[in-house]
C-alpha cells in the first residue's frame, strides 16, 4: 500500500473546500429568487444589482473557461508566471460561474411583470442609466482589448521570419508587471508595459477578471442604499448574504492551499479575481449583516402613511384633497426607492 503524502492530503482538502464553497455560493442565489416567488413581489430589491451581476458572471465564466481549456492562454500564463505555471482556477470555479449566470438571469426576469406577473411598484421598473453606462463601458473596453490581442496575434503570424526565440522574448517582456526582468526585443516596441503591441490573449482574460472585480465592488451599493432609504431590509434575503460570506471565506482557503501546492504565491497574484471576489464579497456582506441584525432588525419598509396624514391635516380643504395624491419631496423620494426597488423613471 502506497504511503499517503502531505501533498495528497492537501489536494484532498483543497478539493473538499472547493466544492463546499461551490455549494455555498451556489445556494446563495436561491433565497432571493424563492423569496420573490413566495411574495410575488420584488419590492425592496434593487433592480440595478442584476444587470451588473449578469455581466460580472458572464465575464467570470469566460475567464475560468479560457484559463482551464485554452492552450494559448495557458501557455502565456506559464510564461508570465514561471514559478507557478499552472493556473489555480479549478473546475468548481467554472461550474459556479455558469450556474450563477443562469440564476442571476432568472432572478432578473422576475422584475418584468409581463413574464412573472409580480408586483414591482407603482412605477415601471427601470435600471438606472448610470448602471447601463458602466455596462456599456466595460463591454466596449473588453472588445477593444480583444481586438488588439487578435491584431497582435495576426502580426506575429504574418511576420517574415518569426523565430521561436523572437516570439518567446516578446511575451517575456509582458511579464514586467509581475516583477520579471524585462528582456529587450528589437522586433517590438519596448516603450513600456502598456504598449498596445504587447497585449496578448492572457491580457484579455485579465481584463475579464478585472471587470468581474469592478462589478462585484459596485453591484451591492444600490441595495445597501435602498436598505438605508427604506430603513429596512425587508424584501432582501439575508440568507444569500450568509451563504455568500462563508463561500467567500472558503474560496480564499482553497486558493491558499493551491498556492502552497504550487510552491509560490504567484498562484494568488495570477488569480487575482478569485482573491478579490472573496475579500470584496466578504467585506460588503458584513455591511448587509450589520444592517439586517443591528441597524434595522425586524423593521418593515417605510410607507410614509403617517407623514402623509399629518401633512394633509395641516393644509386647507383644497390642500387636503391634493394631499391624497401629491407627496412632499421627501415622501416622493422614499416612494421612488421603496416602491421601485431603488430605481426611477
């Protein structure tokens, strides 16, 4: 019987931790979807969260797929991170990304009464224009970087005398950002790391990962603000936050184990999206936990009915009649967020 080494044990623990956090992060998408379904309403839930979430997980799905199955991207990764040539992306990362993309899309569809018939407020739900601006900006940047990488690859292919040493040297030059020694190559413009002629397909995957991090950083902010305006977390499921928090913690544990198995922390810097996802998600989850359990425990959404009655009582007859349909600026502002999930016309 062969002896079990510490490496075998570490790999087994990494596998268990990885699929455990996959389960937790996967389950975190169901409470909000099921709660909306049971309430037949999306009141109290920020609409802007979901288009960002869909874009983020689309980027994450492409990122994990490329690092797992693209020979070109994996070879460029090995050149850039020679001390840890194998990416720390795992199959459970791709499985989670695909599942999250599907569930985020389904939950977003609940905001359309024509599909589900749920209550969405007095006004038609619309995502804020600034959110669409962020989405368009991210997609445009990704398309630009991808087109540059494709063009650079075509130039390398059409080069008159493309020797192996020339191609290798040009890619080693790109590793300047990760601390490697810059090797000069007369065949390329070496004016700096950000020169367009140095962008390759690995940079496209890096852009995808950074896009996912940016989305994760901002997607929770509308919901945090909605909870503040409503003085309540009613309508927003805390169970998804708890599962997300512990899933993020375990994802960092698996990343640390895998980096240790590679014998270099380049496994962490080379998978910055996994590190950032865990840290950013956990930090923002703490904000939701504090809101739900400490600041607004058990409170329902502000309806402003008392304020309307008091203001109507102080007005004249004509003003009292108008008070039933008109609102003060403060009440209108609260209605816009409480009734429309944080979005306005």
